[in-house]
C-alpha cells in the first residue's frame, strides 16, 4: 500500500468508467483529493438516496479535508416505497455484480399475526366414526367397533397391551391413504375384555381368558356379525391372538397382517418384568416402572430422542385412561401364553401337511422396536412361499410413526391377494388432494376464504427448553 495519495494508478479495464475518478490520477494531489471526494459522494448518494445526498455535502467535505467528523445515527421518516437507486449507483452495482439493474422491491407491511396451533392428537372415541356393539361370548362380553359398510369384505383388528381400538388403530385407519383403501372394506375392531375406553373394573372373582380362549372368542364375533371370512390385522398381543385363531380356523382367515408378533412363550426376563408390572397395577395403579415398561414395549429405547409430542400423548394416555386392574389381568394372560407350535416344512412335497399358517402372512416390525428378534423367529417358522417379513426404518411403533409406509405395504399386500382394484399413483394423489382440500375448507373461517390482508403464522406448540 502506498503511504500517500500522490501515487500513480491505472484502471485495469480501459473501457470501464467505474472508479475512474479515484483510480486515475493526473499526478497532482488536488486531482486525487477531488477523485476521492467524488467517489464518497457517489457512495453516500447510493446508500442514503438522492434526497439525502445534499444533506451529507458538509460531512463529505470535512472527511476529504481531514477535519474532525462526528457520526451519529439518525432516523428519517421519508417514504421508502417511491425511493429509487441513483443512476450512478445503478451503474456501479451493475459493474460490480455483473447483473442487470432492477427496481427496488416495494416494502411489505405486516398488518396482523395470528398464531394457529395444530389440533391436539386425540385418543378419544368421541372422534371415531365407528359404531360400538357388545358381543356376548362364553367368557364374558366383548366390545366391537364397526367402521364402514358391512356388506363389504371384513378386516378384523386386535390391539396390544395397554391399548384398545381407539388408541391403537383410530389414527392409522383415518390416515388419508388408508381412507382411500378402506372404501372397499369394513373394519371390525375387537377389544379384549375390560380394555375398552371407560370400562368398569372387572369383578374380583372374574377369571380372565387365556390366550387360546381369547382367540376362541373371535368365533362369537364372526357369528354375531355373520362373517364367513376376514383379513386379520393385529399388533403385539393381538397379533398372537389372531395367529392362534388362524391356526385353529384356517378356512375363516384369508390373510394376516401381523405387527410385532411373538410366536414363542415368554422368557424368564419377560416373565419377571410382566409379573412385577401386574402386581404393581393391582396394588399401586400405574406406577412409573409400569409406565416405563409400556413405553419400551411400544416404542423401544431412546423414546425421548424422537417424537416428543407422540411420546407425551401416550404417556398421558397410560396414566389417565387405562384401567390398571383390567390391564393387570390382560398382562397375566399374555405372559402365560404358550408356544404357537408352528414349524416351517423344508420339504416342498410336504408343505401342505405342515403345521404353520396356511394363509398369506405379512410380518411387520420397526427397526427400533424391542420385538425385532421375535419377528425374525416368527418369520423363520412361516412358509416362505406365502409370507413376507418387513422391517420399517426409524420407528418402533410403526402405525403411529410410519403410517404411510405401513399403509402402502398393506395396500400392495391386499392387491396381491386380489381384494382391491389397483390404485395408481395419480388416483392416490388426487384422493389425497381432495381429502386435504375438504379438511382445510371445513376449518377455514369466512366460508372457506382466508382474509387476504392477514398473514397466518403457525408455530410448534411444544415450548422450547433452554439448557
């Protein structure tokens, strides 16, 4: 860098006029000072606008002459909407940025801010479109919820420990893709005895059915609704119950979709944990230990690191909406389950005589589920010609965390069995768009029209935690 302003400099571009007044010196100090003065005038006129350039003349002259300068911030109430860039500033910007000059964008005035919180995840049957009916069996009454037209093929569901048809299947079967699929089916949601929402405590002398007896109760459900065949859809304990019924009544089950199905009897570790949980539920209610076990049973490990809102919803549900005494009886029955006694037949000529499930089976689990090994064992005991094993990534409770993937797999599974006409991606996209438009229109104010002068900002309702 030169030590004075008297040095001689030449512009790199002979055809450009940018900075020529500052880079081209005639050799005299006066010309150099004049060039600096002109450059500073351009800079100030570019930043402050043409109207403010005249106000800065004295400031520029004092800087050029080396006099003292006091800089203070000021606020001007000039109209910025009609202010345009000076011609000299446009030329300099075009030369520096290599772009065509453009008019400045008009300012956007924010008139209103309205916070809209997403609706709370509901686990209440008040939001369900299913109709509940009581079915009498040899081991007490069952509450069965029917969803859809009863003259269509039947899908029968069975829930897992600590859940019922609302908390286990309501959100999944109301998913957009499943709603498109279920236009061709009628769903029958079976609740285990005493596990339905708002159920009264079972009598002390009531002997809870075993797993085989719970499977036998499904025969009464089929007789009550006049069903000859159904497609089974079960999770956890419910999947084990449906598998038992399918082994004893293969002609009444056309296909099975089983999630986290366990085909063996309980091990010592599971037996000890479940017995302790049942004892706590009877004596103390829903303790923290039982709650932690239920969360691990459904979501797997590290639940706090993902889906915080979903985890909190189910924690609150287990604490407030589960009858602890009735759940203890269901846990006792599940922990005393017997082995399914099924085996894969390796000889192709004897597969018809095998003891495994005869109908098509789709075996699903989540990569973070604690039941992955159990589903692998179950898959090894099924006939490979009519069964498939599917592990969905980044989830433990697959119906809640990855409903789209499960819905797609279930749709393809049913299409492979010839139950529904193929739905092309175009038809599925059109159905999603129509359903979303109807949902948004039902929640919009002013008859389906948002006010044009209002900006709506939606934020996460979960409060931030500052560590």
